[in-house]
C-alpha cells in the first residue's frame, strides 16, 4: 500500500481509499475543549475529536457536533454464555447492570436482536428496601417539607402548602366552615363551600364569580348578575338573539336578532319598532355608514333625523360597542363617551324605513352632494346639463326632458318673456289672498274685478278705473272708493298714513290707550320737522262710559314747547284728563294726565305746520 501525502491540502490518500493500522498501540485523535472545535471554513463532515470539557468523543455530521460516547465505562457482568462478549449467536447472553435490579439486557440466538426488559412494578419488599421505615407509623404518608421528605399522619394537616407558604390548598381556615380554599402567590383564587358551590376569585373581594350547583338545560347559557352570581338562562331572551319559528314580541331591545326557524329561514334585526329582514335584496333599509376617528371628535351625525332610519349597531374597528357605556344616540347623532382614536374605523348600522338614500352609506366620495328620497326625488348641490344656454329658464319638454326656451330668460335681475301672447297671473277672491304675502306679489282679484299688488302697507289696486267719455272734457276719470295703503277702501278716499298738503301742512292721526294717573306721552313729532300744530283729541273712559273732546294749540322753539287747551266738552261731572307738553330728545310731546286709573282711549287728529 502506497501513501500519498498532499502538503497543499493536508491530506493522506491511498489507492484503495482505506488505511489500516496494524499495531497493538493506539491512535491518538485531536484533544481540546468545546471552544477549540474546528470553526467554519475548516470543520468538515467526518471529523472526530475528544472533548475535554464534556469528557466524550465527538464527531461532526455535516451540521453539528454530536457525542460518540463517554470516556468512562460502566461496570457490568456477563452471565449465561461462555463468551465474554454480548453478541447475537446460538447462546443467550445476559447483562445485569450493577446500578440496580429489575433491568435486563439480553440477546436472542440467531436473530441478531438485543432486548431490554424490566420489572413492571415493585413489590412490598422492593419498596421496603428503598424507603426508610424506621420512623414510619401505620397510616402515615410521605410529605415534602420544603427541604426533604418526612412521614406525616393522615389528618394531621389542614393544607397542602409550598415551601414559602404562599401557594396552598387549605380546608377550614375558620372553625368548622367546611370550605376548601385554593390559593396561589398569596391570593385566594377559588373555593368550594359545604354545599358544593364553586367560587372563582377571592370571595372576600368584589372580583369573583359563583357558579350554580344545578345543571342548566339544553341551549341555556351562563349569565352573570351585578354581584357575580352565575346562573343558567335561555340564550335567546338574554343574549338578544332569538332562534324560533314565531316573531318575538316581549322584552325586545334595538339591535336584537331573530332567526326564523319557520317558513322564511331568514335573519331579522329589530329596529325598535319592527323586525326587518337582512336577506340580500330585501326591502330592509339596512345600510352601513362609515366614519374615521381623529382622536378628538366625539359626535357623528348619521342624518337619520332627516333621511329616516334608526341607529341600531355601532362598531369601532370591527368591535361592537354598547349604548350608554360607550356612546349615546339622539336624533341620529352618535356621541361617543371617549373620542375614537386617530384612524379608528367607525361603522354605524342604520335600519328601518329610510326616507332618502345618500352616497355616504355606499362609501362613495362627495357623499353629501347627492340624495335620493323614498319617492325617487333627486337632490344635488349642482347640476350641469350640456345642451342648455346661459340665462334661459329651464322648462320641462313634451316627454319630461329638461330643455330651455330663447323667449324665456332670467339674467339674475330681470325676468323676460318675449312672446306675443300673454302672461297669466294668479286669480282669486279677496278671501283667497295669500295668508303670508310678500312685497311684490301681484294677482287679479275676482271680487273687486281689479288687478292688485302687495307692498308694506297691504294689498292695493293696480287698476280697474273706468273712463267716462260722456263728459266733454279730456281724460276725465271716475273712481269708486279709492284707498291709499288700504286694501279695501271704505270711503271715496281712504288713506292709511299722513297726508301732505301743498308742502305746508301734514294731516295725521293716532290712537292710544292708557290706564294711569301718571303723566304720559300720547303723541309726538320731530322738532326739526314741524313748528306748530293743532290737536283735536277725543277721550273715552271705557269704565265709566264718560267722554270728552278738546282742542289744543301747540308751538315750540326747539328747546321749550307751549300749549293751550280750549273748547273742552265732557259728559261727566269733571274733565277726564289735563294736557301739557315738553321737548324730549329732539321730539315735541303732547302729555296727558288722567283723572283716574280707568282704561282710557285717546283718538288724536293733528294738523302740523312745517318748520
């Protein structure tokens, strides 16, 4: 056999690939601790070495180092065969381990099999051989004391306890209470009382749950009350979910669910008024409105007060939140107790009959710009129709299409109808006038056979005069009763307001009612407008039915005013009132002092001369 030494790659090779060492000596492999193993770049599959740290031979299998065997050997004895080796042959060999009894390693002749067998259980003698009996008494049991095992008598302890005494099972913490208590880390976690009631949590605190001792019936669930008492209840009525063939009618809450096990097989939701189906295509008005939290906003308006429907369910990030505890709802406005965090997804379920449909529930942009109500009427903020002309008034065409007309225009100020026909305005009786007229309204009054218009002082005739051509004069006009600021004139000339005469005088009237003996103003005029006036005042005592009439002359110089009364006539035994005057804040006032506190009506006619 020739050996080839490769100094470049640190290799010894032979032609056959095998190396045989025929010597009675030994082959010494590399020796070192774990940290001295060959590292990446040097380690290779098949390497072996002796690890001085683990005192074992070890080899590298391509992925990791693993033990090839201990450096020390256990003592064993060989029996049953003539050979000193345990091999598969014609003779059964047996190895008995020195460290103990009951374990046997044997080989089966002819099958190349080594079998390990052992004793399945220890007998009394085996136990006696391994446990110290010197201090044990009848009926005692072995107990761990925290540092060692010791014999203890049954019933001599009321607990199972750990070394530091903070975790234990204890009975009768109080005299004859018949309670088993379970404690970990110093806190009671559970207890069972004399009647078998299981309490989870500290029964002395307020965070515990007490389980019922009786079993519930089929489909019942556990429900907890305000004091932690669990009891079995029927799931549908308590959980807000009904699984039955008839429509639930009692104890309902908004958002309750009912699965009809009868004819429809549909899931319904309760709106607070009636049950609606959630099936696809059903006329449920079951829609979802989406909002996003910003960390500060608490109120979100669903517009159900305008569009109809009922807020039934509210979710935040997919979690159903509870009314009162988490939010309140009023007139469609959902107000959270705590503002949803920035980026929180808020889903509000609207149920019931809706008056209109907006784009918001559909999750579309600009959702507030378009609504469709229950009658199919469309409401938009702005509508652009490409074939219409600016300033033309839009009308409905013969087939209902939107169109315009060049003869009907409005430029924002003037409305123009440029046709050769006529404009028909509203017509009706006096009683059919608008109950809330606005300035600028015009109509034809069929009661007076006249056109009339409304302005600040009421309805007034716009025409209806007749011309009498029998008179041999030009453009003579005859009128019926004429009203100025009077809707229905009662006289040939009926004026509501002051009359100016030739730029010299004004004729005005006034009325007031007083019930006092305190001097009070009954009429006034601007000192800069009139210099003097003449009054005719009629006084009526509505209690005593006495009357008085008086004429008064008044003049002022801008600072002081002067008055004289004359022509006093009264029906009673004395005058009902006396008069005086003053200048107050640029106004000249006529002052009256009543002789009694009876309700007294003053009707005043004043002819004033301009300054």
